[in-house]
């Protein structure tokens, strides 16, 4: 069974044993909004021990906080799973995330009042479809409002990440954030630095990939969170650009326009590449008075690449993710030269890993500035019209071949092999015989004998 069916089964089984059981949180919100819930959570007055006794397949990953994961017992591989949490009220949050002490409750209302936002504080009986609303969540859904349950300062102090979650929900649903909730986030913004890098990264990635990245980053800015999360991005504000290439405005506006065009479900690496592609512009800015002609950002791609790598390390991205994000930043300016590139250079360029992300970043870059897609169209046409075997042809010469020709292993090997590959990609040599002839003509002095 899927997670929806499993959650209904869990509620029915708990009720059959005399316990209360409801769907709770984001899944109820999404059901009321006619959205497909990403996951399903159940709240009950059964203790973790009682939950484990009733269901044969469980994981006690959060048992100390009253949380048990129940797995579909009928599936051998990749079973559906549902988080089942015992009604509770929390006492103290010394670490700013986890309660110091959990007190189990018998009332669903007490459980709801410890949660983050009213729209996430609804309970639903899957059997009767009855909704329990102790915090005004249905009204806030109807009115389009993100409102902390109870005192927002208390809610945000308990878990600082909730400030970012308020931003994400506001952006995702296009809801306003209630004034007292905004004020609390603004007052406590500096405390976001206490949240682990991994949690911050995951929340930022969700903001970037849920289809409302521009609004999300505008809210991070207006709530005062952005300078504490990404000061390098905050410094884009007010940095002017040459109007002949960027009539849209400064670096911040340009970046927001690109974020606005990111679709829901886009890859995280593309989204971060878009966000950071011009991160090197503020530190490399030179005014027209300094350059003598126009505003320039000399070597901003190189500087931005180093900055992007540092940001990725700070947020604990994997090596693979870091490499791709850095590559997107490093190569985004190369598209301006594609019309003049030699065939070998262009073929090597489009061979970059996940080149579709490079191409898409360039498209968004153009649409958010001068709107000239000539280089994008040229590159896309080249990819579509060039057979893959011409872009990645088999090697004509190997290191073993060079040794048989009398060359000693060393630095010259790389130079010779690269020269042969370029000639092959440029169409100057087509087989091994012509490649050997080229080597003998151009590199005879490199021989060891």
C-alpha cells in the first residue's frame, strides 16, 4: 500500500484498540488545498511502546520524542512509511531544536499548540473526514496567512529554522506572513546561524526548487534572514551593471529575475548555480570612471567559482554537488564565445557533465538581461545536429601508442594527446595513420631517442 493507504490503516488500527488517531500537519493542509501530500503523519494518544506493540514493522528513530516510524508490513522492498507521534507538550528547547523533556498528553489540542504554524496545526479523521481545528488554521488557509501558533517569538526560539519555514510556506502558497510573525522573525534573524548547516541547506534548496524562488529570496531579504544565511548574495543589492547588457538593473534584480523563472521541481544544482552565477560580481565591480569606458567585472566568473565552492563547503554539499554548482558558475560566461569557437573547443564545451544545466542557466541569464538568445539557439542547434560520435569520438592515439613510437612517458604525453584530440575534433585527422603522421611531423623533437 502507499503512504496514504498506510496512514488510514494505522488510524483505523489504533482506533480499534481504543486510541485516538488523526492525520496531522502538512498532509492535512495539502488535502484541504487539494494538493498531493509529500508524506503523511499520524498523531495519537498511544505511547511509542503501544504503537510498537500494535504494528509489527516499526523504526524507533525518534522514540525519545514520542515518534515511531511505521512501515507497510506487506511490502518487502521500499515499504511505505508513516511517522506516528504521540500527543505531547514539550518542555524547554536548550539546543534550539529538540525539546529538553517530552510530556505525553491525552488531548490533541495540547499537541497541536506546540506546533509551528496554524496551517500545519490541523487534524483530520481519515474515516469520517472530520477536521479538528484548535488554532484557526482553516481560516488562515482560506485567508492565505502564515501565522505562528501562539507566541511567534516562543515558536521561533524553540526551533530557529521555523523562521525559514515561514518564508518557504509564504512563497510556496503565495500567502502573506502575519505581522507579529514577521516582526518576531526580524527580531530573531541573527539566531538562524545557530541552526546546523545541513538543515539550512535543505531549507534553502526547497525555497529554490518549489517554484517560487524569487518570492522566497525577497522574503528572506525583507525578514532580515538573508545577510545571516548568504551575505555574499545580500551584497548583490545595489551593485550596478552596464545598461547595454543589463537593462533590467543591478545584480540583485538580475538574479531575482532568473530565480523567478526556475520551475517547480528543477534540480538543486541548477537552482544554486542560478543563485550564485554572479556572486563574484560585487567583489570585482569596477565603475566606468575606473575603467574609462563602462562598468566591468573582470574575472568575476573565476572569483565567483571560488566563492561558490566556499559556500557549498559551508553548507555541507556533497563533492559531486559542489563540483557541478562550481562548474555552472565557472562556465556561464563561455557562451558569449560559442560563435567564434573552433569545432574542437565547442565540442569539448558541450561535453561538460550535465551540460543541459549549463545551457538552461545561459537561457535564463539571457532572458533576464538582454534577451538575445542567438548563442543559446546556436549551441542547442549544434548539439541537436551533431552526431554524438563526432562530439565524443574514440581516441585515435593512446599513451601506449606513443611509447611504441619512441616517446618517453612524461609531461609531453598530455600535450601530444591533446593536440591529436583537437585535430581529430577539428576534422584535420580522421584515422590513426594520419594522427601518427601528424605526431611525427609536429613532435619529432619530443622523442626520447
